[in-house]
């Protein structure tokens, strides 16, 4: 039996350095990652990848109740 594919993890963080550190940690665990540095980038990403996994740093990105 083959293993299920790992989901792509979108990491959204307004702090680019911290985002890249989080992505590197996930990549070491063999997760494919997509770094995103703004809420607008995350919104655009989710339009094309609605079934992905998102890690969102709400301290560095402004969000509202639509999100």
C-alpha cells in the first residue's frame, strides 16, 4: 500500500524571515510548502488551492471576519 501524498502547506506570515524559517522546518519533514508574505497573496493562493493546509500568523497579517 502506498502512502498518501502530503498536502502542500501554505505558510502566511508578514515577517518574511520567520515565514522562511517555518517553511524550512516543514520542508525538513518532507512537506511541500508555499511561503506567502501578505493577506492578499494568501487570498489569491486560496482561490486556486481551496483544499490546502494553511498556517497563518495573525500577529503579522491583518485579517477580518471574511478570512
